[in-house]
């Protein structure tokens, strides 16, 4: 560009920087539960099903069979 100036601002015409601040874990209780889980103090109850058996997983959960959750595996 000859004899002029090019000016560029933030993308999208934003006038200033935006910062997002939040919690990574959640509440103090959530943090305590995560620590307990990391120390092996929590036992997860899951059942895995191939994706093509999703109806079996739903039927089992609806019927109250098993504990915890059903995980569908592709």
C-alpha cells in the first residue's frame, strides 16, 4: 500500500479483549468426590453394550436390571 496506512482491529470488530473465568471442577463437594474417586474410594457400576444392542441396554435399564449406567460402544 503506497502512501497510506492500514489499520486492523480485533477480529469481528470487538473493541476489547474478552476473558472467560469459571470453575474447572465445580463445587467443593464435587472436588472431594473427585479426590475420593482418584484414590480408588469409588466403585463405578457400568455395563457395556455394542452400539447395535442399544435396545437391550434401554430395556435393561427400564426393567431395573443392573446398577449404574449403560455405555454404548461403537
